[in-house]
C-alpha cells in the first residue's frame, strides 16, 4: 500500500473546504496550498494524496499545480522570495532588485542558497503595482524596495525569521507555520 504523506490534520483541513464549493474538484487550489504549507513543496506523493482526496487523477492535479507560480514542485528554502517582474515594477527598478538579490544571495533565479534559507523566483504581477518594486516572501509583501531595504530584510529574516519591513495586504492564514 502507498505511504501517504499528508497528515490527518491536512486531510481534515482540505475536507473542511468541501461545503464551500459545488463539488470536490473545486477545492483543488485550497488543497494544494494546504499540502504545500504542510510539506514545504508539492512533492509527487503530496499531489497523489490531494488527487485521492478530491477524486481527481494525479495528472489533473499536476496540471494545475504546475500552472501557478505560487506552487513549488521541488524543495525550496525557508524563505521563498518571489520578485514581481511585470511592467509597473520593471519600470521602477525590479531589474536592479533582481540583480541585487542574486549578488547578495550568491544564487541565480530558480535556485536555493546552500544553507536552505532562501529561494529566488520571478513572478508576474502581484497586484501591488503602485508600490513597486516589490517582492512577496512566503506570505508577506515587501514594497517600494531599494537595495538597502533588501539588505535589511534579508538580515532580519536570517537573524529573526521575520522582518518588520513586511507590509500588507497579502497575508493568508497558514497551516504549517510559514509566515
Ligand atoms: S507590476 Fe509588480 S505588482 Fe503589479
């Protein structure tokens, strides 16, 4: 028998969403978030568990998981830095922020630092276009960034696991404690 990776708590959290939707398959995005919060990324086993809970095929789950940049299909660092690269942010310096992050972290986009603390990704608009350049780190926004502000944020995250420079509005509740 296949070993399940999602806990009973995660399964219950997914099933608690059922009454909110017309059918089980509509819970897929919420279920993937729950699975990712618990496992840290969407492993093959986690996606198979989600498929079983929602009566979907693993391929149907993978198709959705691989479409959205908020889902990680391979292990990531403790802090996942998603840099908005869309036009409004690009016009006010997203490119410089990306260069600075790569230099400071010693990794390229798509990579994770050897200590497992930071992963760096590029994403499309995060709906904070008036306050660019901006990034989302786990579930929090950091806006109107400068290289100096980035340095302070990274130092805070390394030292304390959080930074007072975080701003709203994106703060979803998390199951597994990533904040
Ligand atoms: S263009 Fe960056 S948040 Fe919209």
